């Protein structure tokens, strides 16, 4: 089987970080000698489903924080039943996991900064969203483009 051009040594545009994450249950299934075709076929979707649930939880928390409880429920309803979500978010695509990580990072980005800190260490929430952006960047190399202005804004304030 030939690889697409993005995976060849001369280009190296794709990362294997997300692929490793999706392959974890395959290693476990092989170890326990349970690598049946149906389990192998659904292992990656199970891992993606776990990410989608976490992303949905953080989307609801983010919406509830900014538009209130009732607005959070409405936002979550439209988010879950969006045709764009049902087409792309539930598939094992690089941009799907990038959007999930961006939602979680945006939740931590909008957390208020501490009042006064001794030293120059960032707050724990700042470390969380920078870590999430970094993981997202390892999966898709174009993901930090939208975050750069926000990071500069946060550094200034």
C-alpha cells in the first residue's frame, strides 16, 4: 500500500501523534489476543468518541460560562445537532481532534487570570491551554495560527 505524499521523508507534513493515540486500543487488543475484526474496526472510533465527549463537555461549560445556563443548553443543542459536527467531528480526522482541543483550550483561555502572582510563572490555566495548543500543533501544523494573537494578548495582560 502506497502512502500519500504528505508522509514521505522529503515532506513530512503529517504527524503520528494522533495515529499513536488511535492505535492504543489495537495494542491492548493484540496483547490480550482479542484482535477480532469487529473490535479492530471500531477501536479508532471508540477513541475518537471519548475525545468528542470530552469536547462536548467543555463546549457546554464554555457556553454556560459566557451565555448562562439556558443559553448554554441552547448552544449545546445546536452544537450537537449541527450538520457540520455530524459530518466531520465524529470522524477520525486531524481537524476533528484539532477543533476538540481548541474548544478545551478556549475554555481555559477564558478563565480569569489570578489577581497577583509572585514571579513570572504562568497560571495553571495558562499552562493548560498552551499545552493543548502545543498538542494540537503536533497533530496539525496550521493550528496555532489563530492562537498567536490571543497568546500575545494574554502575554500583554
